[in-house]
C-alpha cells in the first residue's frame, strides 16, 4: 500500500464493542493516515462490556477507559443509533469507505434441540444477561422469579455469572450498575434453588478459576456438590495433566464439596455428567428431564455419552447457556455451519473456502466464533488490520475522501445518529444518577430516552 497518500484511508467498523475498538486502535497505530467511523445500531458504545459483563464485575469494565482514549482521537468518529443494512447499506459502505470491518459479535444463542424448548420459562442466558444489564431490546423480558427453582444449562463463565446473580441477595447487587428493573425484580425473587448442569465432568468445566471461586464467596447461598461427582476418570486426569487451570478448578470444587450447610436462604447446586433431554410442562416449564452421562475418550478428545439413566429436576425456569452464535448480515457472506463470516486472517471470503472480497474484513466473535475473553479480541483485531493494511483497498471507493458525506447521507435519511460527544452527555447523566444512590451509574434503558439525554432529538 502506498503510504505517501495524503488522503486518509476511510474505514468503517460495524460494531462498537471490544473487537471494533481494538480494530480502531490497531488502525491508529499503523503508518497509514486513517479516518475511522465506528458504527453501532445502539446509541451507546462498548457492546458486551456494557451489556454482557456481569454488573458485580466492575473491574472488567475498566477496559472502557482504553476505549475512551481511542474514541477521543480526532481520526475516530462514533456513529451510534445507526443500523447496518437499514440506515447504512452494504452499497453505502462500498461507496463511502475504502474498507469495512465487520465486528458485530455473536448476538444469538445456541439451541439445545430438545422438546419443550419453546415453553414459557425456557430462556437463554444471553437474554437474561441482556435483561439485567439494561439492554434496550430486553427490557420487557420480565422473567418470572416467583418460581422456587431455576436450572442453568452450561458450565462456562456466562453460566456462572447468571447463577451467581440469581443466588445473590438484592443488597449484594444494589451497589452495582444492574438495571433498575432487574434490581426490582430480583429484590422480590422467590428463587431458593439454582442448579448448574454440565454435560461433561468437573475436569472439563469451561469456567475460569476466578469465576468459580466467587461462587464460594456468596453470602446468600450455600454451595451444594456431591463428593461422588468429583471422582475423576483416568482419561480426564490424563487430559488435564498439563492444564493448570483445570487442576485449580478441581481443587476449588473439592473444597466446595467439604463445606457444611450454613442454612443460607438459597442453595447453588453443581451437577456434572448430565444432559437435558426434554423440558416438561403444560403451559410453562415445570421440570427438566436429565440423562446421566459417562465420558468416552475419542480421537477428538473426551466426549459425553448418554447412559440411558434418566432423572428429573423440578424447576420453574430453564436458562440455556451453551454458547453464543453469530447471525448473517445483509449482503455479507456467511458460514451457516460455523455461524461466522468466512474469512482468512480477517479477509472476508465470498464463500467458505472461497476468494477474498475486496475491501471487506471481519474481527471478533463473528470472525472466529464466541471464544476467549475481552482481551482476546486485541490480537484478533490486530491480525485483521494487518491484512487490511497489506491490501490495496483504495481502489474500492476512489471517491471516499469526504468525511462529512456519510453524515449528510444519514441526515438526508432522517437518522438520528449519536456521536461520542453526545454519548458523553448520557454517560454523565447516568453517573450522576448513580452517585445519588451510591452506585456506579443508573443505566438508561430506553432508546428514546437515550437520544433525549444525548440531546440529539
């Protein structure tokens, strides 16, 4: 690429979550002069950091300070409340930018594929997380917390987060930035039993040790795990011989099994080697049928195999936490098997195993699948930006030199877009409201009110 060009390289990044911000940061550090638009369908930036990180994990959200520095760079412009495919189309991006990076994440959830999954009371953990974090799309979710027991299907960090929030008292959550509607509902929650159910054994849990340890620090709930559940088969022991995290997790789980009941209001049960085979109920979830599993060593690793032994859990809610998955974007190639945009080193391919689409790139979960933590997106985005800067993308849109062209187009279409300075007004308002109650912030959850507070109506 000719770095002597005086016209900045115009790049659109669709998605203003961690992957989008890390991609912008990588572009800013390159030798090429750049002009970047971070485009998001919500008026608020930061994606899953705002709407996916558990409210009682404020330290994880401190990464926002790094994103603020990126957003403050004059070469970066945030365009919130702008939906790709509607407010700005694929053709618009090709006309106004030299390159586009899709960083939209994996907004959907994987299905269990069992009978009863459509019953009221069967939700995804994705939905519940978005609800208690104040995502505008999920404010009206209204989960029924008048029930006595909840099953969380999964053994990853999201499952741990959801189980922990359900097991905590309202007083423990009151000092966080949990959405007001969720705090009110959780204050009157009648839940007493929370079951975490994993299809494989304790050696295969996907949670981090830090997240797991937090379950033992709950003030409102006892941890319940049968010692027999922690008997590890030889293949599992061999598989974790060099896995420090798995060994630490086992030590933590063994310590849980020795804890005596302290008579706390709630109980958090950890159940391994069990798979849901059906969700049962007439008009809502009443029970979950579980099949006992055994572990089998295969060429692909250790997998769970059903034994035919069945049991039932009486629960009023089932929360699926078996993974996120991406959704297709208008006029963008999609791998419907892996639920990602097909790519090689971040270059979008016209089909799985096909050839690169000039000027189109991908970063984050929609590039690689829902793996890793927030920081994983940094190296991922750097790889994508390296590919972009290696390519001759200036021929994609030779007229993409007017920075105000997209702004004029949005105004012409009547799109009420939010820039970073506008978001800062909303941010300051939320923090002032939180300060009055001794909380980090009180989130605005209505898009209409967001726009009002941003003063862009």
